[in-house]
C-alpha cells in the first residue's frame, strides 16, 4: 500500500468513527486546512476544539438534495443589498453559504452546548431526508430558526465534479463512510500571523493530536 493510500484509508477510517480529519484544499484555491467532522458525531467538546484550536467559522455543509428538500437558499440570492450584488470571490465562482441557524431548543445559540445541538440536529435532518422521510421548509422551520450561530453551507449538485471546496470534500467523505450528508468544516487559523495555518503547522497539529491529515487532491482522486 502506498503512503498516499494509507493516509487516505486512515482519514476515512477516522471519519467513519466520528473523529476529525484535517483537510487541506488546494494551494491555488483557498490554501486552507479545515478541521472536518461528520456532523452527527459532534459534541460540545468538539465545538470547543474548533473554537480554540481552529478559530474559523463553524459551518455545517449539507448536500444539494438535503438543501432542496428544506428549501435552503444560497444566502447571497436572498440579501437585497448592493453588497450582495457582486461577490467577486478570488477562489471560486460562488459562495456556498445558506442560512445561519439555531435549533429551537437552544437559548442564545452561541454556546458550545447550543452549537453542538444545532449541528447534530442538522445531521439528523439530513439523515431523515436521505432516508426518504417527508421533509420540507415548514418542517425545517419547526426545528430551526434563522438567523442563528451555525452557518449552513449548500453543497454543489454534482459534488466534487462541480466544485472543489471544503463543503464538497467534507460531503464526499460523509458519503464514502456511510454518514448522513452533513459535515462540519472549520478553517484553521494561525494565532501569530492571523492568516490561514500553514500546511506544515497543520501537519504538526495533526501529529500532536493523533488526527489524520489529508490533501484535497487525494480525496478528489479517490472519491470523485
């Protein structure tokens, strides 16, 4: 078995077990490493880790089919303001952001307990939609309110064949490992520079904590 294949197998095994994987996308794209979790496995301590060790936005990516069922829009299409008229992204043609939400059983929605609840309930919703349960925007609104503190990301219709973001990379791992079509992604930032954590530092972090590290191109090659 090649080193690359072994690294990929370890990453998928960890994700299947509900553990985080560090995923670097591409140097010519965002050039960022994200902590990526299967959404259904996230506990308050995992939110604490993402908040303290990663520092980026804690987002839940859901598949296009799940977003369609719940009628979750692309956020930029819903904002009636000149700031949303042109995104001008340097790394992609469009943003994946949909609604930021809180589960209705949360209080403020921002605490680690609250965000973990919202995340796992989004995974439960995604699992129900995937299983064919009748689910629409009214059912979504009965469970979640917007705006909130967990950003939902809408995956591209054709996954990695359509877009090569962390949204699609996380969802591809979820599909490959039998998890619901919902994955948590959170960018890792550098405390000293304020920029994206370097790949070297991300690998060192992964090694210190016993987490797998994988390159996006490896996931694309294996899962697309």
